[in-house]
C-alpha cells in the first residue's frame, strides 16, 4: 500500500494507483483541492486495511480561510467523531495525518504548528506508527524519524519506506 500524508497532486496519486499494484490511501493536505480518483480516503475516519487499523486526519492548523485548515478545537471535534470506531477496533496501528503533533516535528509559525490532540492520541492508544507530512526538509527544523513512547513518528516528506 502507499500512504499519502497530503499535498500531493491528485493526478500524481492517480498515476500511482494506476501504475502500481498498490492501493493508495490518503489524507488531505492544506493545499489539496481535488479528490484523487481510484484512491482511498482515510481523512476523518478509521479503516481496517488488510488487518492494519489506520486512523487518518488531514489538514493543518488554521492560518487563513483556506480549505482543510482547522483550529485545535475543530480537530478535537473530528477526533471525537471517531471515538466509537476507535473503541470498537481497540485502537489503531497507524495514525496518518498531514500536520505533525505539537512539539513533535512541528515549527513555531502558525501554519506549521502541530496539533496537541494528536499527542493525546499517541499517549492514549500507542499506535505503532504516526506518519505525517506538512513540514518539509528545506524548512530547516526537519527530523525524519523519532520515537515517542512506543510509537515511531515519521515525517513522510518526499518518501519513506516501511516494511510491516
């Protein structure tokens, strides 16, 4: 499978799903405008994909009136809407988001600030992986991989391969 943490052109994701034998699962980035055809959105939901429980939340911290931007309270509300499904599935294995968690791979400026509620998900459910995008290597404060408790936190900028 291919996981997209957002801000990749719909045409590119459609190319990947067409030319590879892998399913493409994605969340929306703050710059995404089109829905990629043939791909599976996990944005705002929890899906069971071949035995892996994947919880996804797209978007970034609200910094303008753009699409796919949320305040901390709005993102908490999105998470609350998934609580029953999370409980029914006894947690999740992968947290796939566009934005990072607060103080874990984020930056000080509002557009690249992470969500504190993602930290709550990591602490409470200890997923194997927390995969995010949004903070690019060229921004300077880039860390590809780190460990938070038992969760491997990965900034998926450009590409990152995980064998499960």
